[in-house]
């Protein structure tokens, strides 16, 4: 029989008590403690090694398409590379479904959208759309995909679940992007001074027409390259004049125009007949929008509704692409083989990338960019951190590339 008295274990046998003291128990506890410490230290050291060697800039999946060929490259975990080619096709943009299970590719020369398996790149289906489909964008839930058909002046809307065209609306003037916000689609018209508002049940319900801006010549792409939407505000840059168009996404009214009457813009645009102001983007990280034109970058506070800074270059450059990053924006200088990194108030640094930085996307703390080397006809896939440190993920005989996407990434791509 055993009983416990003040921490001692007492065994009674034939009237004799054998006592195991605390000292004996403590020896066992000490041995267990030392063993635990040694094991834990080893595990911590292993974890630290894993963290130091882990390449967290490598996404699980990333896809790029081919501009002059029907090629598509899927890279999985930076190692497995799958190549698909559709003879006779050209892929202007590629985009992954939110869950990464599907890849959509717009083929402007065939008036089709190709649908591929997001795991093995096998062709699942082709969907007929309008003439010259180019840019695609999802709604917030990833259930509807918009496709702009530039030559036929139409926008198609595809069901991601059923993989079929649900609606196709006409009446646009070179539609260039269709972006979703608050159950509506806002379409940037590239050859007319208007933003078209589309309801999927009713079609075009309103056109936001910017007054006082010269109209485009016939077939001239002088107006709105893209539109950016956030927190009830919509912004677009007029390519030729550089006028900023601000509108309310709820009332569907233009609320402000900022043009050359603004002293900062007037000085920045001086001597530029065509400002080549392709894009303005509202950052998802802070209440700032960044716009790019042929000689600089505009910083616009969309809460205060005014420009607070403009960086002006000593020479002209060509850029259609800004990529938002927390507290910064990355500007792809296509003709300079550089990427410029800006904060709200200044140019932080420029990064030489050894080729044309064509397109990019933000995902999980990194900017992903593919760079075309016009001499070797190869394409490099790079990741850049917030300080501009560059990591090469892959270099492929894949030229020229067009379109890049990672499932769940922001922004939508090209």
C-alpha cells in the first residue's frame, strides 16, 4: 500500500516503511529537463536555419504569357516549369482564378479566351468573345471575368464557374479595361473621353463624360487607358491632356477635374504636346494615388482631393505601368531598362534590371516583374523587395512575354 505524506512516497510492507525522498525524484526531473532543453535547442537551431535559407520571394504559382506566340509558362515553387503552346494563337494577357485552379488567356488574333488547368496547363475550353480581346479583370469574389474587345467596341462577361460568356455589351469606344466596384463595372474608353458604367442586368447605365477636354481624332487612342477604384472614389488619367478625372462611384457623378490650370501640373506638363499620361492607381495601402506621364510621377491625395507632389525627370521616359507597394510605388521605365521606386515625396532609388521591365504585380511583400532581353531574346522573372533588392526566379527562352499573374495577387495585372 502507498500513501503520500508532505511530498514523500511511503511504501508499507510487513510493517516496514521504505521512503523515496524528494532528492531522488528531483534527479529524475533534472534529467528530463536537461533532455528537453537539448531537444528544444536543436529544434530552434533547425528552424532558424530553415528560415535563413527559405526563399520566401518564390510564390507557389506564377504564370506569364506570350505576346507573339500562343505560349504560356507556369512556374510552380520556383522549380517545376510547365510550358503550353497553342499554335496560331497570341496571348495578350493571362490571369489566374482566385483559387489558382484555372488560367484564362485572351487571344486577340483569334477572338477567343482560352481556359487552362491551373495545375498542369492542359486546355479545358475555348470561349468565343468579341473582336480583339485584350485585358481581363475579376469581380471581387472571382466569379465573373470581364474581357474588353477593343476592335468591336464590346465588353464580354464570363462565368468562371460555368466557363461561358454570360453577357456581351456594345457601345464602347476602344474599351481598354473594365474594373469592378460596388456591383458595377467601370469601363475606360481609350478613344473617347468617357468612363462607361455597366450593370450586368441592364447594360450601360451611365457615361461619365469629361467636359472641356479635346476629343480624340478618329481611331486615335488619346483618352482613358485604365480606371482605378477604391473607397467610393474613381480616378482616371486622360492620356493626351494629362487631366485627372475624379468621380464618385456611388452617385456616378464627376466630382473634380484637375488639369493644366493646376500650377503644379502646368509646370510639369510644360512643352509636352502629348502628355502620355497612361495610368493613375489608387494605393490599397494608403490614401494616395500615383499617376505616371512621360516626364514624371504625380502624387494625388484622394481624401484631400488634390495633388500634393510631382516628381519631374530631366528627360522623357515611357511607362504604362505603376505597381503599388506599402508606402511606395514602383514605376516600370520600359525604355530605360530601369525600375524607379518612389515614396510619397521623393524618388527613393532606381534599379537597373538588364532589359525591358514589361509588366509586374504585387504579392505578399514583393513586386514580381518579367524583364525582356532584346539581345538574347530571353525573359527573366524577378522579385523585388521594398528596398529594391532583386531576386532572380527564372530565366527562360520565352520572348516576348506579355501578361503575368499570381493567384490572389494585387493589382489585377497589365
